[in-house]
C-alpha cells in the first residue's frame, strides 16, 4: 500500500492570492466610486431639490386671506362693510377626547344636541394641527364666557376674523348681491380659472349682483406666513411674513336716499323702480320688491328660511329690475310716435277718428280703446297725453311689424343693456323671425295691432324701459347704464371709470325728438293728460308717460272688472318719465304688479322720487 503525497505549488498559490486581492481592491474602488458619485449627486447635483424638501419638512407656508374691498354709494355712504366675527376652533392633535370635550362645551355654551352631533361628525375628517371650526357667529357673551372657562379646554381657542355685513339689509339686496361660502361649484370654477391658490385662505366668494360681477377686484391678493415647525408639525417660530393686499373699494352710482325712498314706496307691493342719470348712464336707484336680508347668506342661510324664499309666490329672489319681464303697455307709445315720424308713416298733423274702437279693413273684430266712448278726433300730442289706443292701433297697422321691430331694436329692446350685474334677462322684441322660431307660426296682422299698444308678445324689463326713456331724454344718445362709478385702494387713491357712448340714433329730422318730448311734457302738464294729477303742481316741469298692462285677454264685448279678477291677474301699473323737462337730470321707470292704472298708481311713485332727488335740501 502506497501513500500519495500532495506537493504544494507556492508560486501558483501566490498568483491566485494576488488575483483575488486585485479583484477585491477593484470592487472596493468601484464601490467607493459609486459612493462618491452618489454623494456628489446628492450634495451637488440635487442639492437644491433636497434643500427644498428639507425646508418643507422644517417649514410650512400658511396663506393669509386678504380683506375684501368695501362698497360705498355715490355720496360716500358705506353700504357693504367687513365686521369682526368670532368663531371657536379645535386643534385635533391637542384634544385627547374630542367627543367628551364637545359634550362638555355644549353644557357651558348651551347649544343644541343636534349641533353637538354635527360637530362630532365633522371632526372625524380633521386630524393633526390644522384647526377645525366648530362654532361660528359667537356672541360677545359667548366669547367672554369661554375666555373664563378656556383653561378647561386645551386645544380649543377663539378665532377672530372679518365677515361681510350689509348695514342697509334688504334695501340694496338685488343690486348689491351678497357673498357666501365657497362651495363645490365655486371650487370647480376657481380650478378652471387657475385661481385656487388665490382663494387658499378665503372662505367666501361673491354670489350675486355687484359682489359677484366685481369679485376679481373686491377679493384682493392673499399674503403668506412662513413658519418653522418640528417633526410633529408644531409651530416653533415665524420665519417670514408677506402681508395680503386688500381688494379695491367700489364707489357705486347709487344714491342711497333715492334707493331707500323707492324701497319705502314699494313696501308691501311687488314691483320695481329704476332711476338713471341720463347724461352719464349712472344708475341712481335699482329696487326690486319684495326683497330679503342678504346677511342671512353670509354665514349660511338656514334651510327653512331658504325654502321659504324659493317657494314664495312673491318670488323675492328674482331681481325684478333686470329680470322681470313685463308687457310695456302704453309707456312705449312715445317710441312708436317717433318711429312713425321717422318712417314718414305719420306727421305732426296726422289725426285719427276714435269712436272707442278700431277695425282692420275687411275684418269684423274690433280692437277697443281703453275709453269706451272713444276720444273723437285725436292728433299726435293728445294721442300720447291721453294714451289713445285707437291712434296707435292705426299707427301699428300702417307701420307694420318689420319697421316696429327694426326701430325698437335701436331703442334697446330685446337685448342686454350691459348693466354690470349678471342677473339680466333680454325680454322679447317680437318679429316675424322670432315668432317663426318660437311658435313655428307665421306673423299675423292681428299680432301687430296688439304690439301697437305695448301688449301681445312684447315684454321688457324695467331697466330696458328706463334705458329707452333715457334715449328719448338725451335725443338719441345711447349711454351705457352702469353701477360702478370709481374704485379706490386702501391708501385712498381713487380711479374714476369711463363708459363710452354706444352710439347715437340718427333720425331723418332731428326735431322729431322735440316733437315726442313735447307730447310727454303735455302728458304731465296738461289738465287732460294722464300724468297731470301727479305732476301738474310740481315746482319743476317733467315729461312722462303712463301705462296699464293687461295680463289676460278679454272677449270682444267683455268689460274688465278688477274686483272680479284674481289679484295676480289684475293689470300691472307702469310709469316712465324724466325731469326737468328741458335739462334732464333723472329718468325713472316704475312697474307695480297687479296695482291697476299706471297713472294713479305709478305716477305718485315717480313724483315722490323726482322730488327726493331734485328738491333735496330745498323748501318744498
């Protein structure tokens, strides 16, 4: 048996060891290279990125809501302000047992069990150090009471802020509008407009009227606070603060005295008043009745109140001044005279026989005059002053719907006035094309006859009526009606706004404007005129026109008896005019629903508003 001997090869082992050492050294070098490369990337290449991340963990940016711009009337009276309000906030991270804390708080501040459940439910979605509002509109008594007991409620604090307040309440609602909490629809629109960041700290936004239309300049620009926090999000110190920029203040054209007078005159009635300064287009008053208190919507209107507003037969949420659509009735007779003169359908000497009715040639149906026995022979001035229907049946028949529609479009009917609120309807200016599109029917001659007295398909808003009378008063100037007069910043720098004219209506003869104005002047100052009772003894001269709009058709031989008609079907009373006659300073249009005769119900309203504006500070 032989034993094999293993002979070691020292040179070969040394070579193997050397190869292994070189490999390990190379691996170490490569790993060190990777480490150094990563360090370079982290410390040099991506330094800014990681610095931002580090700062974001160490600091946070908190937006600050800007103060909303204030709103004044034309004389500097504050009509929309920001008032301090107090709310109660809870920081979830600092309250161990939220349910127990809220239950204890209910006993101390005496709010309802339903409110307690609502608060507890809302807190389930709030965590960390971000405060959650649990009670709003705290009274000073509540604030004082909680301040005494605050030691019992760690993590709960009183928060003071500013909320919109409307000191004149329902007097300005439909024109001024209101602000309300930002809802999901508002958020979607802000996101679409790329304005989410601007409203990060803002809880309210304009919902209607001026507040909505001028939201962009009322809101202002938010500020921000940079805070240093620990790893739990707790505040350590404030590092930097950029204050917000308040929104611009608005100076409106509204005269609060005329506005409140109009509100008082319409109290208990459904209707509207629009007053315009004719040479500038400035709206002096815009009233819709009935109204409501906009302050209800600022903190969130209770469901029961909102339901009562939406379901009310009086429709208080509608702005009747710009959204109410009424048959203009006889208020447009001066406009029709102007059109007839311009198209040479009539002349200043044209007379029409009025036996109390009018017939189209070859048609048995009679169109009745408002005066059963008629007016006899009637010329242009008396036709307007006495509001003779037969004269205008005849004029409409001879002029035709095409010319009527063409001319009344120039006067602003059937189109937006351009008023600076979003709530505006166009009304209806009927034409052949309109009826064909709406009813799939041709236009009949009988349709034209009703249009001749402002009835039938024709509807207009009180704002459109006021604008059209402004055109008459200024002899053809189409001036933009508007509510905003100027803006100012928090340093008092005021910027006036300019509104260019929208053109001038050119007639074949300029004197036609004076012809129509004289007929309206006669309406107010002649003993037989429909406006004489209200304006005959005025210390100034005016030009006016009344209107009474039927809301349903009568049989040919039937007579209208308001006592036998349901209240909501009674005639609407309308009245328009300007004063002084030679130097117009104010134009007014009034519509009072279901009030009856325009001369006896609308006329006194216009007279009292003329007096308020023209005789203020004078002995009456």
